């Protein structure tokens, strides 16, 4: 699952989205969702950044904050 997270991180770097990324797992160690937190000054000054974040990535839901 770390490979999936690294691939998603590379995609966000390619899109130039300044953010923190976490993967939340369930009790059986399966990925539940990916949480993306966009850095504050950019989130409010550049609203198009939120549109660059996909709703899901390879079958895993993505929550953007």
C-alpha cells in the first residue's frame, strides 16, 4: 500500500498541489481512504487547486480538506 501512496504523492507533485497526504487503514490493514490536506494560504488564494485533486485514485476514495 505504500506504493499506492507514493504514486499518488508523485501525481500531486506533478499537478503542483502543495499538500500533506495520509492514508487511513481499517482494522484489517486495507486502505480505507486517502486524506489530502491542502496547505492553508494556497487553499484560499487558489481555488483551482481543489479541482486538481481526484475523487478517487485506483479504487481508493480521496477526501480533500
